[in-house]
């Protein structure tokens, strides 16, 4: 399995940064100045290099997101081979599903929903 499949996608990493998430994770989406593609790297591999970084986004893992999400959510792989995360709040009777090709992106989409809905704070 590629590391890119174990961390949030670049698009979601950008959204989480825009929402104000602290950029502190084990992996990062990095764009080196004058190189057109993004890549995922351990923070330990980028410190102390002479590379000039144009953009950096935290590439959170499922474990890192699991620490941020509330206790009242769950994730499961569906028959269609994509992932869903489910949230239900008994007090408001609010029910929401997020879907993605990877579990980590489904978790991140749930986190984004909870923040944008005002149910959680960054």
C-alpha cells in the first residue's frame, strides 16, 4: 500500500488547513519550489534539507484523525468498496454520512462536516 493511500488526499489536506487545523502531523504534502508535483514525506526527511518549499500541508493519518473525532462516530467499508463514516447525535437527532475511496478521507470529510456544522471546533 502506498503512503498516499494512508493519509488524507491533497485536496482534503488543503481544506483542513483552510479551516485552521494546526499543521502538525507525521506526514506532509509538500511542493518543492520549481517542481510541479506534490509528494508525501516524513517530517524527518524534510528537516535540514536545502530544498525550498513552496507549499506544505499536513497529511494526517487515520490514527491522527481518530484522536480528533468525537466518540460518537464509526467507519465501515461498504460493498461498493468505498468507505463511509457515520455520525449520529441523539440530542439533536442529527444523522450524517461521509463517503470516500479511503477510510482516512471519509474520516476527514466527517471532521470537516462537524466543524462546518458548528458541532465541533478546531
